[in-house]
């Protein structure tokens, strides 16, 4: 969460103040630690404000994290940056 807050401050002039599903899609590998890291980052990066607050006294809001199937994940399967052989 703290990393998300840090990035929010650093890039506040480049990103929307509030989460918008049409402007952001978050993908993660299927490893649980990666999904949890994405969720924690988003908690800090896009805290719920205004109309996005759905739980009183809570800044967290649900933001989807899409899981890439292991066989399609070019980062965790070691194919990142490599050209596929034909």
C-alpha cells in the first residue's frame, strides 16, 4: 500500500485522481503473491474518494486485477523479451 501511495504522489500530474475502469486495466501473473501485490498497490494508488467511497471510514475500493493464465504469461514463463521461434 505504501508503494502505491508513493507512486500516487510521484505521478499525480500524469494520472487521474480517481480510478476509472476505462482508463486502467491491471494484469497479474497467476501467482498469489503477485495478485496480492497488485491489490495492495492499487489500495495506495487509487484510494476511494467522493462517490467511490462505498464503505464508511474506509479508503479501499474494489479494483479488478485480471489474472493471466500461466501458459500465456510471457513474464513468469521466461519468454519475456524473446521472439517466438517458428
